[in-house]
């Protein structure tokens, strides 16, 4: 089983921000958003280099 050691401050922030989602669901959604944003930023940077 995967175990992550997460700082108590981060868990407090997750609990305050997660709304109706469970902790794991909120973490997965947040990671997906970050990954999507990074892909978008990389494609923008590639487009700028091509110009």
C-alpha cells in the first residue's frame, strides 16, 4: 500500500479546501489540475519558441 507522509499544515489546508470531497479525491483533483496547467504552459512556451 502506498503511504505518503504529509505535513500537518498541509492536511489542515486540505481539510479547509476540500469541500465535499474526501482527502484522496481532493488531492487527486488538485494534482490533475496542476498537471493540466503544466502541459498548457509547456505548449504555450513551445509556441513562443516557434515564433
